[in-house]
């Protein structure tokens, strides 16, 4: 057997008889601290959950980019036939960059395709995004009938004077307010019923006049 066919044998490292001692209390404290963290705390490279304005849905802060999602604009657009072209706009150079006696220096700069036109004040929807106003309000405005009911309840509460004695009860004020609400609701219901009856009578009279059954008083 030649020397070229010999395969060198690598020595096996010796295994220590005893491993270094480990502080079990420190290990237990570290495991407990890690388990008590949130998901973003255990995975800081992903970040917290955010309402992404760029993608339009919730995801981790650094899930798609190490610095977070950034909106990117382009000046490349398509025409009605699908052909792509680049769009530029004229921009006047600042006064400190212009030379004395020379006309205004105009340069062509890329016209970024944004929702906000140049030299215009953006709206609230353009600043915050349409997603912030796309759904119902968390605290919706009161309707016209509810506002009328609230106003009438205050008027009734001030006009009743409440001659009966409820001062000894802990819920005296709540009982008075509940009574005022009942009276206000009855008044508004009676007024709406009278208004609808008057409108119905006028309609019936007008129809009888149009059919010739009754002469107009005018």
C-alpha cells in the first residue's frame, strides 16, 4: 500500500470529566423573565403590531423593512393605452442660486405622483389617509331627535321644581332626572303626533279641492 492511499486520522478531542458549574437560580430567573415578555419583547427584530398606512393592514413594524414601511412615490405613469412614460414639471431655482442680471433659472424635476398637488394645502384625508375616516365613528354625533330630547329634558328639569321630598334618598337626583325624561318624551311624542295629524289633514283637504269636492277658501 502506497503512502498516497493512507487517510490521516484526526484525533478525537478529550471530553472533560466534569462540566463547569451553572447557577441554576440565574437560569431560572432568565427563563421566567423571557416567558413574561410579550411577543414583540421576545422578538425585537419584528417589532410591535402597527396599523400600516402603506399596505393597508396590520402587521409587525419591521416585518417588511428593517426601518419600517415607507411610502415610495414615482413619476412614471401610464396613458390610456397602457404605455408608460415619465412626467416632469418646471421648477424655478431659489433666488440665492440665480445670478444677477440673468433671467429666472427653470429646471425640470421629476413630478412625483402623489395625492397632493404641488403648491396646494393637503386635506385631512390626504394627511391621515382614507382608512382613518372609512368606518363609522367611535363616538357618533347625536341625531336631530336625540338633541331635541336632551334640550327638552333640561327645560323640563328646570321647570318642574320637584315639590316632593326626595333629598333623603341617595338616588334623588337620578330619580328627578328620570322623571324629567319621561315627561319630555311624552311632550315630544304628543307634538310629533299633532304635527303629523295636521299635515295629514292638509293633504286630505288639498286632494278634495283638486278633485272638486270642496271649494278653496282663498
